[in-house]
């Protein structure tokens, strides 16, 4: 038995949590009733026997409906209960309904294989409800006559019986099926319950009044009951047929509007499962042409479709081969092989109906396990499913025709690759949803000498060349990449990549794979391409811009060694661009359109987040993401550098204050330009901002590029550096190791920290020279009492080497890319966990990937 089936059985056994207390309650209350009420007479025996027979017969006229996997039954027990409470004492009534419940449930157990746990629940429920109703009856004034007072007393007692029964049912559903099922029972049963109690009590009182007039009226009542029973069965059958026809009509309309196979399956399967009252409804379509195999199922407890089905493989294959419906249920005569497979699988019953397209079978529509423990699929269900399958088969064929037309609209006819429209839509989706730590790369391949091939060998040879390039790109590109043809001799590969460097390396690798010679008869031609590389968000934020800039880069690539060119702002007219950006930057600063990103700084020994570096980012409405180098240069040449630096510093201080208020203080680092270091008023502005935001000076670090403090006359920035140090802020030398005679300046500069340039850190794991440089910088910095920060930490090996050297802090893509504030908060919450220390609670990284 599967674990899922075992779980279901254990869940059903939990009904004893309700059955046990109900049984105890019934025994206790009945004992109390017997002790209090001693009005039992000898003449009650005949009346009791008659009412016992009536209570047993009342179970025949029931109103069943299905909620999830179980049936909820509304019976007319209230009618004999009205008569019993009028003629008999409460203890006798409890005994009658207990015996009647045992007889009815045992009959169901023998004929319909009712589960024992349900049998005892129904018996305990009936006994407890009748006992509590008798207690209510004794608590009210004695019954006298059949006037309105008696009506109210009997109604209160019977309503108590019905209410207790309903509460017990809700309780067992909550335990066995969950609170959602209990709420569904409450929603579907409360209205029916109220109406049923009112009608049944009224009918019982009418019968009581008639019997009080003359006992012979019982014959009339019996005849009327028989007529009503026949009418009820006919009316119930009519309502069932009407409901089925209505649902079939809605289902047919839904199938007609289904569209693609995926959308068709969603609507079809959920409606079929509900209409057939089945646990599973499954659509199976075998692989056909370029259409893959489809196996989708709707299950009663799942809101989405599953890719599993409990259908008997033998039944499915038989339906596919014979082209006719295969129904395997205890009521149908089937071959012994199917019956044996049904018993071994644990499935109760199944219907498999073939889907047709003309005379061909294109799949099957299947339903498994009729809901409720006593019901099974009938011949009427087979006819309904066959009707649905006839509509569904036509809809599947139509959806595949529509899919073919849609495929042609989004694919190139010659190479079967995605065309420009498909590439554009894919890029639009990719740039909207981009995960942290990745870029969307676009590689544009421009095939060389296609015109020469067309002119010398004909267009057929040119088409063969293009088809071969398409085949090679599709074969060598990563599985997640989308390969397309966007022009006569232009192909693109777009995918998500770890970094710009990884995208550029992929372009080099793919170009090498495509360059193998191709034969045209006796002629062998080398295939050469020029590749332009762009990435989102660095080079653009919309597909049109990315494609245009990739084309620019590919044009440049034709004249550079290696044939691969990464787009940069320098490929466009630099002067025109900066002239345009100058005014836009001023407006962006006026309107607070620049955004500050934060890159975490982590201690290498225990991976504790200690601070962030604040980095300005600008998303231009026309040019997309403007590189910091570009807009910083524009700010420097247009006198806006002070405003830019102050905007970044204010945002960093504001966030620093918020983090301190949240009791997780983080230091912030802000980059300074060499021009800022010669501004004598800058330290005073820094001091004022620290006071305004209430941030401690030691929580702020200013990073100055190495060439800003070691290149040229060093006396000019020194006064500003010393004044900043007096204020209490920390100073750091950024990109250390890239300048000249750098080590000799460490003794003179009033700095606290050294940041080793990423070019050395990234190469230290594979290059002995870089490793030696990093080791020397770390050792010398530690000798001077300076904190060492390593930029560009991107691997665990690099991290381990730095820890071994004594480097204290690192930042890089191993921990996180620069993130906007909201995503940094999400990263912080997801990637760190609180750890108590003697100094208080700290946040440490759970894992670094």
C-alpha cells in the first residue's frame, strides 16, 4: 500500500476522537434520563415496536450530497422522532433510535461495505443526539394535548437532535478532512438543515394531530407517504438529470473557449472531476509530431494540475487499441485481467474514454474513484464521459491547429529558430523578472560573407549556410538559452548569466564552435561571425535598446581581434552622450531619480554582516542604466559632483539610522572623488549631516580611490583627510595596488582601512603573482594597524586563502551583488540568522553560495 493510502486510512481512524466522546455522552445522558424518568408503561411496547419500524424505514428517504470525499446525508428522522417523543418516554426513545441506527448501519455494512469507523460514528451520533434531545424534553414543561405549547416543546427537542447531529458531522470532517472541509460542510448544509428541520417537524406534527383525531388515519398517512416517496425519487432523478445537462452545457462552452491544450486541460479536468464526482480526472495525449506527451490530472484536494494519474495502464492501453470506452467497476462485467489489476492497484473504479480525431484515437479522458465509500460509476456516467470526450477531442485538434499558426508566427521558416518578434517578447519578460545576482545577456552573431556566398553559389547555398549556423548555435548554446534569427544574416542568443564576464566568455566559446568549415559540393568555406554582447540592466532596459546596441557592438567586432565586442558607452558618440546626460543628470538630482544600491561587507572569519558600501545607480528614461563612470564624469565636469556625493551620503545615513533603530547597526561606506578631497567645506557638511541624522561618525567610512591620494601632489587632499579623521569618520584607500609606489604612502596617509583591488583578489586563486601581491598588502597593512578589506571575493577558495592571510573583511558576488534597499532587506532576512553572543545578538550568514 502506498504511503498516501496509508495516510488516508490513518486519517479516517481519527474519527474515533469524535465517536468515543459521543458514545460516552450517550451512555451518561441516557442513564440520567432513566433515573429521572420512570414513566415507562407496558403499553409502550407496541408503540415502540411500530416507531422502531418507522425509524428504520425513514432511512430509505434520504437527501444525499457529496462534500470532498465523503457523503453528507439529510434524512427524515425528525418525523418519527416527533411521534416518539409524544408517545414514549425519553429513555425508550433513545433505545429505539439506537437500535434503529444499529440495524440501518449494519445493513449498509453488509450490502455496501461501509467502513466500520463510519458505522460506529453514525450509531454514536444518533444515540447522543437522541439522548440530548430527550434531556431537553424533560427540562421543558410536560406535554399536554397537541396545542401550540406542545408544538414548541417538540420542535425544541427535535431541533436539539438535528443540531447535535450536524455539529458531530462538522467535527468529524474537521478531524478527518481538515478545517476547509468542515467549513464547506457548514456552508453547504446549514440552509438545507434549517429547511429540513422546519418541514419535517411540521409534517410530524400534522401526522400527530391526524392520529389523535382517529388512529385509522394512519392508513391515509401511509398511502400519502408512499406517493410522496415515489414523487421524491422521480423529482430527484429529474433534478439530477437537469443538473447534469446544465453542467454539460457549461463544460461544452468552456471547451469551445479553451484555446491552447494547457488552458483547455485546466478548465476541462476540473469541470469533469466535479461533474463526475470523481477523485481524479485525467487527460492523456501521447506524443505526436512536435507535440510532447501530455499527462495532467485534477485531484479533489489540489488547486492545480498534477502530472500523475492512478489510472490502470492496462485499461488505458485497451481503450487506445480498441477505440471504445473501458469501464472497470464492481457493477460492470469486465475481463478478469482488468478486475485483477483493479484489485491490485487499490483503485475503487475507473472509466477510460478515448479522444478521437476522425477515426484516429489521439488520447484518453479518464476518471478514477467515485467519491463516497458506497457509490460507484454507473452506465449513465459512461455516457456522460463519452459526450464530454467527443467535444474534448475536437477541441484538442483545434488547439493544436491554433498552436501551429502561433508557432509559425513566432519562428523563422528557414531555420525554425525564434524570430525577431519572439526574441523581443522573450527579452521583455526577462528584463521584467530578473533574479538577484544575474544579468540578462544578448549575444548577436553577424555571419560574415553571406552576400559573397549568395552571389557566387546561389541563394540555396546561402540558405544552407544559414541553416548550418542555426544548427550549430542551437547545439552548442546552453539549454536555458533562446536562439533566434533576427535578420538576414543575424542570429541572437539570449539567456540569464552570472555576470557580464561570463556572457562575454560564452560569446567567445560559441563563436569558436560555429567556425568549423562547411562544404558546398567541392568547395569548403570557413564560417566566420562577429559577435556583439550586451547585458541587461547595464546596457539597456528594453528589448529595442538591447538589440540596437548589440548591433552596434557586432559592427565594431568585425574590426577587432577575436571578433567579439562587449558593448560600452564608448562605442556611441561620447561627446553627444555626455552633453545629453548633463541636463538629464541635473533633473535626476532635482527629482531624486538616482537610486542607491548597497553591497554587503562581511567578516571572513565568522561571516558576520558588518556594513554596506553605498553605490549610486541611475536608470535613464531613454538610455537605460547609465554606468557610474559615465554619470560621475558628467557630474565632475558640470559642477554637480557635490550634489551627487551628498545625495548618496544622505541616503546612506538615513538607512544607517534606520538599522540602528532596529537594533542591528551596520556601518556604511561612501565613495569620494578626488575632486571632493580638495573641497575645504566638505568636512563641515559631513559633520552637519552626521548630527542631523544622529549617526555616530565611526559608523561612516569614506572610500577614496588610490590614484586620488597617491597620484600627483599629495599635500592637497591631506588637510581634508585629516579634518575628516578628526570628525571621527573612517577613511579607506579603495582599489589599493593599482597605483604606483602605493606602499610607501601608507605611513603618511591618515587612513584606517585598505581595500585590495578586485583584479588581484579574483586572480589570486590561479595566479601566483596576484597571490603574492595580496599576501604582501595584507601583511604590510596589518603591520601598520590597518583594517584590510578584499574586493571581488567570488569563490570559497579565495575566501579561505584570505582568511589564512589574516584579511578581516570581504565583499563580492560570493556574498551578494549590490542591491536596492528593499532587496537588501530581503537578502538580509533570508541569508542571515540571529546568534546570541556575550555582547548581544548578532546576525550571521547561514550559507554563502
